[in-house]
C-alpha cells in the first residue's frame, strides 16, 4: 500500500513539521499517482487534512504503519 500524507512524528520543526510523503506506488497503483499527488498538493498548499482529500484511509501514513512488524 502506498504511504501518503503528513510524515508522523509531532508538530515541532525538529519533528517533521511540514514534511509530506507520497511513496510506495508500484504495478497497478501507478494509475492512482496523479489524483493522489493532487490530494497531497491540497494538504501542502491549502492545509487540508488527510480525511478531507477523499483518498482511501488505508493510504494514510501513520506511526503505526511505520513501526516494524514483530512476528
């Protein structure tokens, strides 16, 4: 699944403030890049939250998704 949205980690400058990610597209996901990039542009320029973009929630980059899975 792609990673899209604000980089988690806090709200201070040293904790990823104003950093966004748009990554992890491969195969059939390549067709989604244009609309996903438009959504990220709205987050960057208009201050939209991820939930306001209309993108699938499973794409949102969260701290939980970034943690390594221990099995």
